[in-house]
């Protein structure tokens, strides 16, 4: 890398002690950030769900503390909203270390990464969100930094360029990714611990809702918490967001106490149905079933039909619809499943256009 590549734009934010607890991080939704930060667990004992990852991570951190050493590098993978940023903060808190937070897209040059690494303190935790989106030159620099705690700084250009080795203090890198398959093996293999975050079960999300309601000083019935949890798509971040919206509804339309009926009425206002489908999800399904007879239909055509970008349909709506068994991806295009027809209360056609529709694919 060349120092000439760097600029004055900061690509990281340094946080120590209580400041780290207030940071929402780059993966936050952007709304009610202060509230989101307040709801974050502060240690592994408070963290709900992800039992295997918590148990394994606890062993890694306790062993490091017993040795008086820096914890191994940690890679956390999984869908957005499952707690990767929260766990990174917990790792720093458990190790009694400051945390520095940045993201892969923010590191466009190797010089950006070198500026961050060269200013780390011993034992500091560096959280790198969306690590798979980091530039290739920075990624290659990270190999040596993770393994040997050293980087080579290139001073000058052309034949007169000189490589100056720069020693780094031991640090812990916590990488987070939503697409672990995009990480090159040399980078993935340098992490001492890899944890995959699973979607939450409804019972776990109920515990999340009850804990958050207590922190927000909101009264909620068990049935009300169950109603919110059941529409949260297996994701704590969504559960907390829906809880805040239901709280608003209860304060304005009721006495502030959340029951199942209040929760259902509030979520109907915000267009979240009983299975957690929102406006975009239902628009995709309705276009697929009503306009195209259940498919198959190409992704671009489907995106035009709902007035969204292709990437929005593919990355925002489709993963949940596929996971719920409401939509299938086939070599010929997207197809609505029998469960999709049932969920929208529609009757599938006996045959689709050309006789090549979903009944041929699903035996309907």
C-alpha cells in the first residue's frame, strides 16, 4: 500500500468504556438509534438466544482472560439483525478492552486499513462489519496483520519505493458478514473462532420482547409479546422495532398496555401480517400470483411489476419468502408455492400459461 492513497476522511470511530455501549453501529436501522443502543445486552449473560455460539464464545474469552492474552480473532456470520454487532461489543466488554468500529465498504484502500491498524492499542477490539465487502488490497494487508501483527508500509512510488515493516500490538479482529461464502479461504482460515448466527425461535423472541419492554418501561401481556414475536421474522432487531411501533399505538389508541388485540391492531396499521410479511413481501406475492398466475416469472419482470429495483426484491423480500416456503427459485424463474396461494386466500389456476406453471413444479 502507499500512504499517498490515504486521505483525511475518517473510516473508523474510536470508542472506549461507556461510549462503546452507546454505539449502535453500522448495521443499525437508522431509526430510534439511541433506543436501539439502550436495548443492547451488555454481557453474554444478558444475551438471549444463539446458545451454541454463546457457549463457545464464552470458553474462548474466559480462556484468553485466564492466560492474560488477547482473544483470538472472531468471525460472526448470519443474516442482518441477529446480534453480530452486539456480540462484538460484548467481546470488548468481557475482555475489558476498547472497541473500534468500521465496515468493509468504508475501507477502499490499503492505506485506510493501515491508518486504523497502526493506531490500535494492545488488546483493542476492531469490529469490521460486512468484511466481505472490503477492497482486495486491504484484504491482503489484513492477512499479515491478523497472523503476524505486522504490516508493510510502502513509502514513495515507482523504483524508489521502500517497504517499511510496521509492528502492531496484539489486537482482536471481530469480522461480521451476511455472506460468508464470499470470504476468500485465506481470510476465513485466519479466524480462530467462527460462529454462525441462526434465526430465532418464537419463544426466544418472546424473551427478547419482554426484556425490551421492561427496559422501555412498557407494560405488555404474555400474549401481546407472543403476537409481536410471531411477526418478527426470527430477528431480534425486527422484534424490537415492532415493539416500539406497538408501544406508540398503545399510547395513542389505548391506555399504553399491550395486549394481543392491541398488538394485532397496531401491526395491521403498519402493514405487518400474521406471518410477518410486510407491504413489499405481499406486493411481490400478489404480483407473482395475480399477474403471472404463480409463475415462473423472471426476477426483473417481477421487480418492474412491484415498482422496485431488482436488487431490492432479490435481497430484501425474497430471502424471507423463500425461507417461509412461499416462493421458490427455479431455473425458469420465480414460482409461487401452494402455501403462497393459501396465505393470500387465493385459488391457484388449474393450468398456467402454456401448461408450464407451478402445478408442474409442485404437483398441484
